[in-house]
C-alpha cells in the first residue's frame, strides 16, 4: 500500500479533546475542554427556535450571511476603532479553528516560517505544519508570561511570514499590554511580516487589564488578520461561528480558502446569532463581571486547598503547578486526577514547546455550583502525591 501523508507525523490527536473523553469515562467534572455548562443568552435561544420555522435551511452566502456580516462589522467597528466593511473585510467561518487555519493558508507558503509564542493553544503548531510552514517558538516567561524582546527579534530575523498572537492568551491567561503589542508591531513592520490574531477571549478580561485589538495599532491594519468567534462571548461553542476580519486584498484570498475548506457556516445559526451581535455594551460588561466572579471563586478555592496556580489576566484558564506531587508525566497525573479525584484537566506539556511537565490546565467557565463541586473534589488532590 502507498504511504499516507507525512504532515501529521509530528503531532497527536487533540490532547484537550482526549481529556474530555477521559473525563466522561470516569464521570469527572470536566474542567479540561473550555466550554460552559450554562445556557447561552435567552434571546439567542428564542430566536433560534423561531429560525427553525423560517426559511434558513439552505446555504447562506459562502463567506457569511449578509445580515450576520453587517451586524458583526457594526459591532467590531465600534470596538476596534476601525471602519469595517461587511462586504470587503469579513469572512464568516466554521469557528475560530477554521478562521485560524484559513488565515494561515492565506498567508503561508510551504517552507515559510511562522512565529508562535509558547505556551500556545495546541492548534497553532498543527495549523502551521498542515500549511507546510515551519513554526519558530518564542517563550513566554512566568509568572506574568512576558516575552524577551531580544528573543522575539531573533525570531523575526529568520524572516517569518507571520506571527500568531493569542490575546487574551490560552492557556496562560496573559493579556498583552500596549507596550508589548507595540514591540510586536514594530518588529512586524521592520521585518515585513503579517500578524494573525486569535482574539476569542476579547470580552473576558479582568480589571485593571484591558484588551487592545492589534489591528487598531498604528500601521497594523494592513498586515493584521484578526480571527475570533462567537463561541466564548455568547456561550455557544457548539454553534461553530467564527470569522476573519482583514483588509480586502487579504479577505479576497481568505474567501477562496474558506470556500474550499467548508463552503460556509451554518445558515440557521448565523441568523439566530445576529441577535447576540446586536447586544449593547451592557452585555459585555456583565459578561466580564460574571467571569470575574467565577475566577475569584475558583482561585480562592484553590488557595484554600493550598495549590500553587497562575492568576489569569484574561480568558478562563488556570495553570496548576503539580511539581510537589512527584509525577514525571503530567498526562499520567491528569488521568489519575480524573479517575481518583473526579476532575478533568489538560496536561500542560501539550501547550509548551519547552520541556514542561509540571503544569496542568483547568478552566472555570462553569456554573458556580459546578465549580464548588470541582473544588470539593480537588480538596482530595493530595492523595495523588507520591
């Protein structure tokens, strides 16, 4: 038989999704895969029920339904401080996962290099490799997960085609400051590189930190491919509605890539989601307040148990330090945590290019009752100590 493609030889299946299956196997509270267990806004669900009885059951326009793109462009123009044309600057995708893949395939040729900060969401390395490009990893240093500008410039000297920027960051919860973003912007301009942003947690940021859209920086609109989704903002991860926002010459190529990847996002879900895109600013303020409460509850509980952990500035993930437990494999620890303690987590090694085996990731996008159950179970975590 002929050989299969070699593209996937260097990576495994998604460790995050694998840990969900392990959590289900042992009946563990799933704090591994980052989706909520509470309902989306009632307005979206009510509109979705109406849509099922209306004529939205066939393909929408390939790059997104007109009213969806118009509502999205209006919302993001207000937030990003850039005038976004719904017909020239937007492609609607099947989640931000496809948005990132389409963006990568839009800018990268086989043999190109792409800068990826480490730790990183596991798809970024895979997206780069599937595009035929080569990742250049630049470390973020705990506890604040800052980067060394000299190390970053050394990476840019290798003439990368693009840099991937997750802000707020999964898994470490970093929110990049203006000064940090300006360093990245200056280097991108100096070395003539694109910046592909993943901003799915744009509305989940904890005071005093603020989210700054990279495309809003001076001279960055023309070289930024902004990717995001509705998944986290409206608690609809299963609806798989994402998007790319970029200048027309980039969008023209992204439309072609998207068309042949997935044809288009689900028409009924786009129609229902327009309701959310038209929410006022109060919704996003209340969302941040809700997640601030959940973060405070969860971190306080971890402190009471005595577990060393990070303090996220944005997103809804916490990294726990398991050094004291004596495990050589963080995957082994996570499997034991699900089986013996009843809580699902993700081994940190799946996010780091460096040899990191002493961190695990938990998330707190759950009902407060669920978080309290998880914390009660985690109080038994020290029985895993070797």
